[in-house]
């Protein structure tokens, strides 16, 4: 993916398997969110393609219009929460359910039997997700008055209301405290295990990554550094260098006057 003279994503290739949690990690500016924006069709790649196993078989995602992506079973959250703040939690979730509405303008205008049935189905789905994520207490609350951590869960709930096959989570623990991050790990595990939804995640919190990820891909400067289990990737020398930088002179870690045999301070 090129932005003018900037090569933001360079020859990145990976496969997300059905029913797993696959996580992208890397320093700021590594290209992780750009990959997300390519998959969700906010961007069109400068070259290459994205293949996706949709409900009707394999298709080339890069040939699909952005407005059709949600209907194919791909939903996402954003690093900066994108909710309708002056609407209630329930209404935000009902908007997610709108993806699967089959009624037309005149049916909705006159509130036909088909429209009534669609409204009931959407309400049932929204209530199902509210119960799944323990949002009952906030059902009728305006989003603008909710704590930040609850908003993160509401955005994930709206994504689940689209009934996705693939859920893209962009830094789900960003801005959360320790307890909220533990709850997020619980929800992600349940989304995978109970709902059978494949999860592709961008995340910086390595504790969360280790708890929920089946496989991890590390990126830096738009390129792939390593891929494997969380333990394998975290112990990879190239990944450590990307996060911490290269230490050329180990004597810089020793106390003044210490010998090479002494334990570094």
C-alpha cells in the first residue's frame, strides 16, 4: 500500500484460519491499522489482493465495493471509538442489525408485515448481544454518558450485531484499565469459542495478546518480521530489536567500575 512516496505496507502476506484469534503486533507506524483498512476496504491496495472465504465461497475482497463488506460477514471496531453518541446503546446495536434488512422503502414507510417481522428479528438479535456482553444495565443509556470502557464493549456489540464471520478488533484494550482488559480477554475468548467467530486483532498489550491469540504476526516498517505462537514471536530477536532497539555495547548496562563477570545493575 503506497501513499504517494510512502510505502506503508510492503509485501505483507499471511493467512487467517477459520475459528482462530490472529493478532498483528508491532511498534507504532508498523502498518498494522493500514492492513485492517485494506481488509475492511477503506483502502484499496496499490498491488496484491485479499482472498476471503465468504458465505457463498471464496472471493476476491479487493474487487468488492466498501459498502458491501459488512454484508459479506466482515465487521470491525476502531482504535478511536466510532459510535452514535446521542443515541442509546440499544439504538446503536439496532444500526448494526440493519445490515441484514431485506425490506424496501415502501414497506418501511407503511410498516408492512415484513417490516414488522424484520424489526422484531433485529430487536431479538440486539437483546441477544446485550445479554452476551452483560450490557443490560446500559441498554437505554445514551452513549455520550457512558464510561470509556463500556463504550469499547458497546462498539464490539454493534459489530457482533452484523453477525460477522470475521471480526476485526483494532486495539480493543486501548485506554482500558487492568480489570477492563481482563474482561476484554474474556469476551474475545467467548466470541471465538461460543459464537465461532474468527477474530483478527491489532493489539499492543502483550498480556492480552498472549491470553487470547492462537497465532501472532509481528510487523515493522510495513513488513513482516515474524509469525508464530505468542511465545515464539515475543522471543524472536528481530521482534525484540524492533521494540527495544539494538544494544551494541553491553558494557553500557554495567555499573561504573564493574567487571564483565558481574551481574548488570
